[in-house]
C-alpha cells in the first residue's frame, strides 16, 4: 500500500493524503519519511500554489505509531524518531505555499501537532482533537510546541495535562482550525479557501508566509524591521507593481494564470 497519495490539479494545487487507514494514519517511521520526501520535493517546485493535507479512512491521524515505538525501547531510537518528526513538521511550515489541513475524524497527539503546523485548517463538524499522550503516561511535549503557538496557553495546557478531546467547534473557537463544515461540505469549504489563495500572486504569498513565521518569534522592533524590508522587496516585484497600478486604474490586475511572477 502506498503510504502517501499525491494528486495535483491544473492550478498547481497539490493534495497529499495520509494512507494508513487501518492504523488511523499513525505516523510510523515510513510514513514520516514519505511525508518528508514529498514536502521536500514540493518545496523545490515553483508551479505549486497550495497544498491540501488530508487522510483516508475514518481518522485524520492518531499520532505516532505506539506499537512501533514500544518495540524498540532505546533512548537513541526515540531521540532519532522525534528529531525526524520535528524536521517533517518544520518542513510543512517552511513550504513557500499555504498548507491546509483537511481534518475529519480524530486528530490526536502528533496528529493534532500536524494540524497545528499547517498554515490553515478546515475540519468536518464531527472531527475531534486531543493531545492525549498523558493518558498513557507520555506527555505530548513535541505537540505542545505547535499547539501552544496556535491556542491560548491555558487552553493548551489543559488539553496537554488532561488528554481530553475538544470538538471541531471548540477547536475553531480556540484558533486551532479556521473553519468547520458538515462532512459532506468539507471539500467545498476547502475549495473556497484554496480558490481565494490561488487567485493571489504566488510571490506575495510566499514572501508573506516566510515573514509571518519569522516575525512571530522575535521582539516587535525586529519584527517590524524585517516586515518593512519584506514589503519593500515585495513592492519591487512586477506582480505587486501591476496590482497597484490596476487599483489606480480601477481595473482587475493582469496577473498570469500562475498567480503572478
């Protein structure tokens, strides 16, 4: 069975589908390798405009493969595993195009972490989220890094120390997901979001995404300095110059089908 399915439409929208339905798409070493290689290749492909990350079967992702982890109780092994997972999670955030999590069913532990590391998330109304490692005696430390950068700290800590589930609507209220839709309307909601993104110049979105994450983790003065330089460089791009001129001329911008330069 192919662990990760990949599809692409004529707009450059790539859909990645975790495909271990019998294991609730648990992040085995092989799954992490497949996801890391796919994301790495997409990062080098300038024709990609957006990525949708979904899953087959009844769940989005149940986190790490605990059977695989338990089979090799070695500190060195666990350190390598979590280092591998961290690299994959960061590669998702560092992609130059927006990554949208398509969440249904359960997203637990590292699966919830994966949702948090995506730039945007749309969930079906029956989706549930938890960082539940504490229930088996394993605090979800690495998921905590992503979760605490998405939701208020007290809410994040409560999820981490109780292991309890939150509903899709609770996740939306906390900021973990952007939108919630009925299961039958999930793809339509994602398409509305994707269509809005790919209508914009790729260069502006790519520069903006990189700046967005850089400025979050620095002091406000450094953030503004970086943002000012980014906007100045962005303004020099032909896509921005055309967009501003079109606004002045009161006409639609004449961007290319690929979304600008």
